């Protein structure tokens, strides 16, 4: 299974994806490239910017509705 497919499966289960989750669970080094691939394939990937306990900003990715956009 490709990294993009594994990440998509994760989000289809209603879970959000961060850089650390992608790295540790799916060994994805460049999450932005995989998210771009999914968006170019028509998937409605949304991004939320969050702050952690140390006030650092990070991104959470999730599937918007509808999941697949019409091209």
C-alpha cells in the first residue's frame, strides 16, 4: 500500500493526520507532498492550524465533505 493510500485510509476512518502521526505510523517523510498528491487526485483534504503546549504551530489534515471533489 502506498503512503498516500495509507494516509487516506487513516482520514477515511474519521481521524486527523499530523506530521508526527504520518512519520511514526506510516513512515512519511514529506507529508505536504503526499497531501498535495491526494488533493490533485480530487480528495477534499482540509487543514486546521493548531498550537501545541509549547505554543508551536502545527497542521492537522482531515477529509472534508464531500470527501471527493468533482473535477
